[in-house]
C-alpha cells in the first residue's frame, strides 16, 4: 500500500472470502461470522445493541461494512444504521428471495449471477447494483502439474433442496463416461482431471467453474446465461453442453477427450481465471469501489430514508420466518418474526 492510499477499517460480516486479501492489502478488518477465526463467532442472531457494544469494546469505527452471502439467513441485525459505506455481496439469489428486500441495507450491492441484476435495481434508491462474478481462491485451487490420469470428474454434493436432479444426471453420465464422482476436497481430483463436468442448481455460474479451471482442468459446463459467454469463449476457454441433456454432455466429453485441443482449452481457461477471476481481482474491485464511494458519503441516503429501509427489512424477516424451503428451527423463525415486527413498528 502506498502512502497516499487510505487504510480502511472494514467490518466483515459472515462470509470470509476476502478477509485475508483485505488484510494483506494493509486494511484493518474486524470479522463477525461462524468460524473460529472470527473476532466474534456467531452463536445466535446478533442484534443492534450487541453489535454496537461489540464495536465499542474493540474501539472499532468502521469505514466500510462488507456482508458476504453464505447461502444462509442473516446472522447480524442493525448494521444498516451505521454511518459508513455498506457493501453487500449476494451469491445464490435464485434460492434466497429474502435477499431482494434485504439489499436495501447496502449502498453498493454486488450480484454474482448476471441475469438477476434487474430484481435488485430500485427506482426509489440511488444504490448501485453491479455484476460481480464468482472466483477462485489460489490457496486451495491450483495446478500442481500432475499427470492427468482422471478422464472426467465431478466433486460436490449429489442431493440438495435446490438441485434434486443432479444425482440422476451424473449417474446417467457415468454409465457412458469414465467419470469419477466424489465429495469433499476438490483440488486433489481436479488437479489430475482432464475434464471437470459441471452441473448447477438453476443455471447459475457456480464456484466449480472457476475452481476447476484454476486447477488446470478443462471445464465442461452447461450452456447457460448469467454471463457465461461474457466471461469465457466456449470452445476455446471452456466446453459447454445443453443443460440437463445427458446425451449432449456425454457427446461433448467424448469429443473433447479425443481432441488434440483439449490441453489447449484447459490452459486457456486456467489463464483466463488467473488473470481475471481470482480473489485478488475481486478484492481489487471492492477496494476501488470503496475508494470511489467513500468521499461521496453515499450512506447518507440510507440514513435519511430509515422508514423505507425498515419497511423492507420487515419484509425480509417476515419472509425468513415463513419460508418453508429454509431448514430453520422453529425458535429461529420466531426470532425472525419478532425482529420483523420490530422493524415494522419502528422499534429496531
């Protein structure tokens, strides 16, 4: 960090994707989340008073609040009242509708799936909404230069609430391909794979695309929207098949395995993610936007429109209390309902 650059105090909430890189860049980062590494580990829903008490105990006055989606309901309430820049990063918009009203907490909202940008843009708010694709972490996704002795692989969960067709699809592919299906650590598998077969829940661009490419495998993924062709050149940096079509996936994989261009495609994909889609690249975007917005004091609009913010947060917590798709205990649903009522009554 050069002497003319401002050292920012950043309050990082929940996901810890960028914490290490932010600290490495010289910024002071205080973390509230679910891991043992956090300055405050969340055991229960953290309310506004407890948040302020925690910040006071650390003598920490944030310049920036950075909330990171973990595909779980929010664990911290009240940070929208802080007089500082507030940035939110949403990953799984397609299965978390509560994030739409929740996004009013932020002066800048970063959305991983390009097609979902319109649902977060509001005519009654000057808040910026930007496409912010996913990425890979070079500490855990890397190419060791090993022999590529696995023709095709997939590492990930087979069953889930939002992806009930994955198991059937992958097992059908395995009947016709030399496909290894695993759970757990992906790097030891991807670093030995010629092709990584990707399948998503809702046509989203998931982490696997970037991680597999960083490990040096050619990625064979669904030909979907959400900006795939904006990020990669199909046939040159990535391979695609028709979504949900086993025959298409099998045909593309067999064609690629027999092609002399497979190594070239894998290398081009690896170079692309290394240049443009690492954690470092995303942190650079966050810091540049923060430096741009901080002098403008864009948070003033949020502080001056407390009624609108409270109304939207009341919706957020009501959604969370009744959404049957969320695997939440009854007592937490009740807590969210109570929080929603307090926002509705102007008491939170």
